[in-house]
C-alpha cells in the first residue's frame, strides 16, 4: 500500500489538512470521503509507522531534526510540513495508537488528536486523554458527529493559536517568525538549523543582553547537555555566516570578551 494517499479539494474549500490513521480500509475510506466532502484535505495512513513518518514533517524542527531517533523514512522530507488535526485509531499495526500519541506529544507537536476506538469504557477514555488526545469517540459512531467533533477541535485549536501566537521578532534588517520557524534577512529568507533558530530567537528576545556560553547551552541545548562549550562558538560562527554582511566584522552577534555574546 502506498505511503501517502491524498486527494486535494478545490483550494477555496480547503479548510485544513487532516491526518487520518485507520487500518480498516472501509472505515478509512468512509471517513476520508466524508471529510473531503466537507472541504478538508485528508492524508491517510494504514498503520502507526506510516503515521509517524508523516507526522515527522510537522515536528522536525521541534524535534531538533533527530530523524534517527524517530525511525523516519527519507520520503518524509518531501511531505507537507503541517497537519491541522489528527484522527487516530488505537488498534493499529506497527505502532499502536496510544504509543503514537505519546511520541507525537513527546516531540512537542500540539496538533489536535481525536482518538477512535471500539473500547468505550471510562478507563479507556481516561487513558487516551491522559496520553495527549484532545477528544475520544467510540465506535460505532455517526459520521455527522465525527465531522462535528473535528470542526470543534479545529475551531478551538485555531482560537488558542491566535490568542497565544508569539509576536514577530524584528531587529534592523532581521525578522524572525516564531510560529513559522522562518527567518528573513535583508528581505531574503535564510535556512537555519533548529539550534541556530533557537539561538537567534533567544538573542532577539533579549537584544543587547550578554549571555555566557554556559547560559546559552542551558537555554538552547538543555541542562543535561554533556558536550563542549565550544559548541556555542561553532553555532555562533554559522549564524554569523548567514546573518552578517561581513561575518568577520559582525553587526549583530557581538563577542563580549571574557563574558560571552550579545545581540545588537
């Protein structure tokens, strides 16, 4: 079975991209058809490992690009980078639904998750919600109810995103878009690694503040990082090459001898 099965509706009817993870073909096709008729773009996966590969595109930046940890196939690099909603069956081959939900949440992906399951006891529902799901629907269910729950989850998530959306960070000729993990320098977009992006975001959040190498390691790499503090110097050099007109004479990332670095 192919990794990706998607039919795109007309752009004017595209109300969001949904990842549907269901191993029963008849149920999967019926749900996908109902959602597409409502104007949603639907990407389907028939097992947990396919779904994990597909979701990698959504949280690669937050996961620090650690594809080896996730067991992700190279094909994921060309897949759409974002899902607005995930519909997840629990009884899946490969990786079961609960474990998949845990993996997605562990990597920092906050996509709304609707669990589908034939298990309808209170304990089953509580377990599903505690591992990170946002809603739980017991099989058999009505298609109208499923669509209504999807619509409600998407509406609530988008409202939360709008309320909590971090501001765009700007400093002279640099603009950093936190929600999009995107940086524009002198009107041209530059590609940063996850660590470079987090370093720049920290610097731009506190312009002219001096940071020691140890502080930068703790804030960006985490308190458990066991590497050399020269890692910071290497990433600063890479950032300068992407941001500065003259990296050897920087205007943005300034070395404060004996202390560390400051921005601006």
